[in-house]
């Protein structure tokens, strides 16, 4: 079994219905990958922590923060 993971970041137009836009973008990604022989498995949320940075002489540094990314998982047989 072979796996492929693709980041999914929806682009939203504020003047339109947001959930419909997100669904259409995810559907397009899934259709595109299945056309290439990949099977959709699931949508995963991956959390990570961005380390803080030190500024020069302790000035200008940035605090660390947590973030989450959506990943679409596909598989196919060899």
C-alpha cells in the first residue's frame, strides 16, 4: 500500500457561502487525485507548535504558538 498526504487550505470569498466553497474545493481535490488512481482515505487535522524566536538583545523576538493544518490522505495499491 502506498500513501499520499496533501495539505488542504481552502480559499474563501467572503461575499459567498463559505461552507459550500470549502466543500467544492475539497471535492475538486478528491476528484483530481482519484483520476490519477488514488483512493481518498480521510481528512486529518495535524497540530504543531511553532517555536519562539529570539530577537537581537532580546528585542524583536516572536512568541511561539500552536497551529493546526488540514491534510487529505490518499492511498493506492502498488
